[in-house]
């Protein structure tokens, strides 16, 4: 998240957990970012009481500020404060009738150059097919009312489906109440979430599956048709072909009028090394080029490219400085092959393009 959402910056110092429930997500953030100031908000006073109780049980670490507040309230920034450089909102917007209202309100809480992480349902979420099927048996799906009958039907569903969603019939009541039954479900494609976010000035900076999906395309040499789509467009197209059940999306504020596709490393905006990959260089047989192997162990993404000696030196300079030195991108941009390589690296998460204040990230 740090690499994709906040290129060239240190770890986030002020973090907002929007829709924190009983605090689990906030506790995870504190473990990952022990020096950050963390504020967590939920509109359920009962959940906040629980969160505070759980926090008291884990002493000796920097306290989390828990607040009761409604994310759909235009004045939510008065409750939680502003100037956050990372906001996380996981498992919340899929259940709200107008997610764009929350997206707009959260923008008011963000520091310039900050990022918003969204965890939201995708089209392939099991509830997309499950809910109409359950309703066809006259089962109420807008709330968890007929749990016994629901579990019977889920038993049949489980027997017929082997779709990776697990044994739904044995899930807890709280899971069934939130992820199968409920008054409102936005199980949307990435394209739909993207357009919802774009409408209120957010732009997709990356998704968790984009590097892996683009890698699959590139491995079979099927990525040419995607060139030179921007990061958001790439993520949306790949999701259409291979729909996700759940999206993990990093968003940044789009500068006004900057939503048009521009090329990676267009020479006007800095290029940052994300540090997600380890890199190994080796001389190729004919000695005029260098083989570079990129490895992102956490996602099992590994690929290699042949670089000229000049490109290899440029890459080493970028890796050492973290941000491309003056003239670096202009030079790389001189050839079509160089431009395409930068585009691919942006999509695979090797580099990000954008200024430190969060101007548009395009692949
Ligand atoms: C599925 S839970 C996710 C909790 C937490 N983000 C996590 O991943 O562990 C959704 C949470 O969003 C909260 N929520 C829903 N609508 C909200 C709103 N309008 N304002 C604040 N919190 C809201 C609910 O109370 C619930 O605690």
C-alpha cells in the first residue's frame, strides 16, 4: 500500500480507519505502522465500546483514538479530524446505497498526496448469484430472518458448487448476516467502482490483482492489446475478463482535468521505484545486453527482461535514488520499446508515475 499509494514517501504518519467495527483492522494497522497516529471511526456506538475495551486489554502501545461517527455525514471531518495521509475503508462501502457520498466525505479528511485504500465486493462475490437463487425459494434475503432454512439451502448450494467460497452452510451467523443477507449489496465490477470514484475526483492508483493479471497477460505475450492504457483502465479491463469477488483498490486524488491517458514517464512527472521487487542482473550470452530478473516473492510474480547496457545503468540509478534522476525518463522515452517497458513496469508495480503531491498515476 505504501509503495503503490504513496510513492517516494515515508510510512504514513496519520491513519484513519473508516468503518472500524470492533477495531480489528485498526489493531492490524497499529502493528504494521507502530509510530503512526491512528484514528478509527464507526457509526455503531456498541462496536466502539467493544473496540475500546479490546484496546485496554492490549496495553503498552501507542493508543488508538476511537470515535463514533457516520461516514455519510458531510461533517465527518469535524469528528475524526483531517490531514490523514492514509485512509482505509474495508468491507464498508459494499453495503451502502450511495458509496460516492462517503468517497466524497473521505476526500475532505485526506492530506494532499495521501491515499485511500478501499476493500469492496466484486461482481464474482458469491452473494451475486446466491441472493436471487435464495429469493427464488421465497427466502427473505434483506435480513437474516430464516436462518435454519437459509442453512438448508446453503447446504444444497455447497454440494453443487465448488467455487472457492468455502462451506457457506457452516459460516457464522454474523458472516451470513453481513455477506449473504442484508438490505443492500454493491457487488460491482472494478469498472463500476472506478467510475463511482472518478465521479468524485478519485483515481485508481493500483489494485492487488493488477500485477498478477498483467503478468499472466505478458507471460503469454497477450499484453500488447492493452498498451498504453492507464492503471485504472488496465485494472478495469482485466477485471472484466477475470472478475474478482473482492477488490482491494488504492485511490489517490486526481488533479482536475488530468484523467486523460498519458504515457508512463512522460518526462514531466517523477518516476518512483516502489521497492516491491528484488532485482538480479546477469550478463546475457552475446554480452551486449543484460538480463534483469524481477521477483515479488509475496505475490509469486517473477519476470525477466533484456536491457541494453545504458538501460541497465539507468535502472540501477533509479533503484539507488528511489526516484528517477533528472532527464532519466526523457531519455528512456526516446524509443518506443523503452516507453512500452516503462508502461509494463508501471502496471506490474515496479515503478509508479506521479508527483509527490499525488498527481495522476498513469501506466
Ligand atoms: C464488515 S464491517 C468491517 C469492519 C472493519 N473495517 C474490518 O474490516 O474489520 C463494516 C463496518 O462498517 C460500519 N459502517 C457501516 N456504515 C457506516 C457508516 N455510514 N458510518 C460509519 N460506519 C459504518 C459498520 O458498523 C461495521 O462496523
